[in-house]
């Protein structure tokens, strides 16, 4: 295959040589290789300003990140064999650590397949594609996964917000097998769940906090627990399964809360789990006005800082949420507070919790910190692949 060249501006190759995989549109020499001449998903040889070949990239000519490296060799293209080999490598990592066959099988850039996410729910695979090159290769991706795993069901859950940005259609399609009720059963930390892979958020589940959820075992036995932004009960149902006396799951989605109770029944803990449908801010205020108290409060919001320019507004939202949550924590109780916003630095989350504690006349002791699970490996040159933060903070009387 003869590939066209994408030439970079002077000094624009520094990050790529250091191991980064992204090329921004302002780093391209548009006089020599105009972006508008490339097709979405086209593969190109990246060439430095001094003419040295740097490897192969896939192109999204209309996007800010206009190209992503897939190989440091100019001869290694996004082929069927490359896709299979990288998926096989990704699978090997997960199989070494997760016997339950429930994990994120492919994590995009970190597994050498930018724009591709695959979540495994036992014998069901859910694929999400977010760039044109992976869309063009979807049949090869499906074939490779089918050969490596031979799952009963494969779902293309291509309804992510990045697809319209990349000029891709939005759709959900079951391409192998069937899901009569739209749910896939799996196990996390020994607890069973049904994930709504057709109608749910993203792939239907969020594996990235699995390790922190497992740490709930240390804190919830015999306790009263509030799970805010509960979604389908990842934290709350596990807390009940780990021995909590009472769990309240708060979410704005009626569908999500129906799934909470479905998963509670699946684990025979429905008598200790209840739901509260409300906006998180309003629900926390209402619980405070009712003088409710909880031994453990879990706060796991969606990304409140989507872009760098949203940092100030987003940090204020995190501040308000944590302050409201701390008002509900019993003395000597624990706040488990999380963030999936890449633009919220870990030390800022610590500062936000500390400031929130001072506002409610409490002192907090930071007990432990959680990170994303190893099925979300971090690419050391790409800061954006490290995004999960979780703090376990004990709330005590002010010193």
C-alpha cells in the first residue's frame, strides 16, 4: 500500500519523538500536505520538517487532533494482522488479572488502537468506535474479536458524542447473536450485574472505578450508605453485597434506578437497597433538610469539566457537591469522592474536599486514594489517558 505523506511543521515532531501519538492541525505543514486533501480515516506516513519518516498515522482532517499515530514504522499499516495482534496483546493483559471475563478489553490509544473501545461482559462484547479509520476497519475488528474470543454476542454501540464531530453516523447495532432485553450479565468484584448495553450510558457500564469499588469492603459492613450519581448501582449494590445495612441510590434517571433494583434483586439484597430520583444537587439539599445522616457517602459524578476552558466553573460544581455531601456524613463517617474529569488535577480534588470540610466545620483525614483499574492502562506520554481520581476521606469533628 502506497501511502501519502503528512508533513509536519518545524519542531512539531518533538512530542511525537517523545512517544506521544496525537498530531494537532496547527502542527501540519498545510502548504506541502494540505489537510483538506486527505480523506477521513486515510492512513499516511508522517514526515518531519527535515524529511525523516516518523511512522504511520490515521487522519481526521476536520478535527483539532487531525492525526493519530498507529506505528513508528512507515511500513506497519492499520491492517487486519495489526488489529488482531494488538487486540491479542490487550486480551493477554486482562486475562492475567481478571478471571471473571469482565473488563475493558481495549482502551484506545493505550492499547495502540486509537478511537477503539471494547468492553467485555462475559460472553458479550460491546464495541465503541470514535474515529473514521476504525469505522472503516470495523469488519476487521469484529472478525479479530470473534476469532480471539468467539463471544455469543457482539454489539456496536456507536452513539458517542465524538462521532458527529468526526462526521460519523450514530447507530447501535447487534452484529452477532442477540440481546432480547438489551442487557448483558457480568461480574465485578464478585457481585453480579446486568448492564443495559443497548440503552445505557457509553457501553452500559464503567469499569474504571472497579478497584475503588472493591475497597468499599473496608468501610460499609453494617453501615448506612448513600450512593450519589448511582447510575445502575455500581457502588451502591456492591456496598449492599459487601454487608451494608441500608443503601440509598440517588440518580436523576428513572431508567437507571430501575436497573439499580434489578441488580439488587440479582444479588438478593433488594431489601437493603432503595432509590431516590432527583437531581444530585437538589437531592443532597433535600436529604440535608430532612436531617438525614449516612456512615458512608459515595459521590461519583460524570465529568464536570469537559474542556480546559470549563475548569473554573467545573471546580465550583465539584466544590458545591462535596460540601453538600459532607453535610450528610456522620461524624467519623467516610466520604468517597471521585472524578473522571481529566482536567481536574488530583491535588485540586484533595483541596476541594479539604475546603468543603472547613465550610461545614469538619476536619477530614485522607485514608486512601483510588486510581483507574489496570484494564485502563495509562500511556505515559499521553496525560489524557490518566483521568480517574478517587479519595476516601474520614470526616471527624473539627480540631
